């Protein structure tokens, strides 16, 4: 499912799309699958589930650091 979501973003007619996935300690193999299928996607791995808001904030923080 996450692969379909990422692919739909990449299929957009827009150049230079950066995708950041903030993973909340999943153990279903999704992180490895994303790395394998979409090497350009940046993955933030949280050791445990830190909650949706905190995971989004961490992704935005990393994005802001990239823009600096």
C-alpha cells in the first residue's frame, strides 16, 4: 500500500519531488521495501511509535534542515 502511495506521488507531472517517509517503528518490512523500490525516498526511522504528530514534525524538521 505504501508503495502505491509513493508511486502515485512520483507519477505526478512535477519535477524535483522530494519524498520523506517518517516510519513509526514498524516491523512489517515496509522500510526495506521502500528502500528497495524507491531509493530516492528519504526514510526517517523512529525506534518506536512516537505518534502521528511527532512523526510529521520530525519529517518537517528534517526537511527544513535540508533547505538550509
